[in-house]
C-alpha cells in the first residue's frame, strides 16, 4: 500500500478512517520557514462542508505538530503531525460480498487486493478522511511558496450540468486566484454557486449524488521549473491529485479540447511584454511545455466522480470539499520543484 510520495520533498500519510489518529510526515522542507498556525487552520477548515456543499468551518481538524517546527519555524527535521479521531468505532468486518461490494466505492477491489484484511467496511485507507493530512501538507507548502510570491487557488468549475465562470488563464492575477478562498461555496459567479447548491440539495432529497470539475491555477511560477519525460510538472501534479479519492481525470490548459483544434489555434505564440518577459498571447498549454513551466499561469481541470449513493453515506457531492485538496496537491508538487530553483531557499 503506497502512502509515500517522494520527489525531493517526501510526504508520508498514515492512519485509517477509524484509527485513533491519522497524520502526515513531511521531510526535506527548507529550514527557518515561518509557519502560521492560524493560516493552517483556515486552509484545513475549507475541507469541511455541509450537506449542500457550503463550508461548515466548525470541526477542529488542525493537526498536532509533533516535530519539525520550533518557535513557529521549520527546523529542517521531518515535520510530523497527527489528527486525533474523536469518534473511533470498533472495527467491523464484512462476511459476504453484498456487504463488501458497495456501489461506487473501492470496497471490493480493496478486499481482493488485501485479501480481506483491510478494514473496508469502515473505509480504511480509501476514506476521504485521509485527505486531511494531504491538505495539511499542502497548506504548509503554500505558506512557503506564497512568501516567494507564488499563489495557488481553485474553484468549482462545474457541478453536474451547471458551470461557473472560468479563470482568465492569460491575465490571471494573484487576487483572482485567492479571492474564492473566503467564500462558503468556492465559485467565481455567486449566482452559479447558488444554482449548484440547489442542485446538490435536490439530488440529496432524491437519494442521488453528483460529481463535477475543479479548476485550479497557480500564478507567478517562474519559467524553467520541472523536467521532461518522467519528472515533469504535469507528472508530479497528476500523481498527487490522483491520491484524492474520487478523482477520475485531469487535464492541463486546453486539455482534451486541444484534440479538436488545428495547430494554428492550439499553439501559443510568444512575445515580449512591457516588462521584457517572454509570455504567450494564449495559454492553451496551461503554463507547462515539455514538463517545464513557461512562466504563464499553470492551469488544470480535475474531474470528480459522484459520491457513493447519497442515501447510503449521506454525502451528496464531494466536489466542494475536494477544492482545497486539489490546491494542496499542486502546492506540494510546485514546492518540490522550486526547491532546486536558484536562490529559492
């Protein structure tokens, strides 16, 4: 069972849904970095939502930092943190296929893979609860990046058939990226957000569940970050994003729409702006060419499948709660590559 991501920065997630605690160890962070606990709490709170997908912001899920931070500064030692589970239940074990094979969940595949030793009836390692340590790691990385002017933000681009306004992927500003973070429902167009919450509510009343798409962007990432072939920015971001339960697809820039274009439409023409920086007139490449950042905003869309049937687990839509998880994954990948950037540390 692989719960360790190691690429300059190492992120190791431990625990299970009904374990006494879950947590994360982050290794190879630069030392001397100031960690603001209040900002960590705000980031983590965005992961907790109500039944309609709006932020609950009540559950205290800020991990206890056990090592790696002293006087609010990273020490260079592995940063280890854990979250206690206030409602541990006694383990339950399924005794037949009907109880093990929940529709839309990895119960059956997990039971086969781990020969029924995994606690699949209580979700074990397949639980969305395990995104809390991922969010913590991403929140730590975000603070380190933001002190260098690099900001990541995401919004709900689509729920079911309702679409939000997209980011301006060419002229994307820091304020535009972070403006949705304080909203109870992370969308650009609040009217579209209201329609989405109504759709979620109606689906829940009918015992249905909904999926959607999250658009994420990072601004002020300098050109030249990443590598071709197997260590590209897309590779590392995608690997971390697919660690979020329910993710079924990812595309960068124009993504699959590029297949419908001709070259003159898809290719982004370079020019020098007023500051003498090489930029592109369009951003179909999503800020990454050949696995390496171009200096344009990095943009990606992430598809989230509908939750397990709402009448079974009382969750109608995981998309709102997954927004900070996608941001966290992108932050970890970006920092892992920025570590090698000249004069970063």
